[in-house]
C-alpha cells in the first residue's frame, strides 16, 4: 500500500487532470478526495494529528522583550537519542542550555537555507522551462525584509496599546 504522501500525490494528479484548472485549492481537493474515497487515514495517525497541532500551538507562543523585539518563546531542537529521532521543546526564558539554544538557531537556519535552495531551484527551472518569458528574479538578501517586518510589528503593537 502507498504511503500517505504517495496516496495524496496520485489522487492530486488524478483530480488535477479532472479539473483541468491552471491551479487548484487543496480544500477543494480534500472535499473531492473524501467524497471519492481517495484518501484513507489510518487510526494511528490521530497521534500525528495531535502532535502537529501541539507543535503549531507551541510555535505561536510569542513574547516581546524589553527592547521591543518579538520572539518565539518556545524553541525546538531535533536530536537523535538511542537511535531514535526526537524533538525537544524548551522555553527560552525559563530553561534550555546554551548548547540547546545554539542548536535550535543552527537547525532553524539550516531549514531556512533549505527553503531558499528549493525556491532558487524552482525559479531556475521556471526560467529554463519558459525562456521567452521575462526571467523571474529571487532576491537572496533578506535584511530589508527583516527590518520592514520589525517596523510593522512595532507599529501594530503601538496601535494595540493606543486602541
């Protein structure tokens, strides 16, 4: 039997062919897949659903420090222990060793680097596949984006205090 990802990809390809649309909404796909018995969730996946939801909830815990910087209070690291991969979550204001904090930052940076690599590869392919279109540019310097978002966060915080 196909794993879940393989199952989704096969069903998506079938659905995409049926719709004939240029782009499709995953919510519409899920409705179609459930109605047509194309997705099957094993009972043991309930634990995975809870794990994903717990992780999402913990990622949403933000605090603002005395300098006005908003940060994620709950950080995570992936470790290998007794041959098993585990994810550990810690509160940066209450615990977490310097090694865990450094590892969390390094893993986060690696994840971002992977996302940037994937995005650049996608852009390179699109530019290759459509040579007559204006080439798509992908700016790799995110310093301005960071400063812009930081300023917007401060403005929003000021509005909330005033409102």
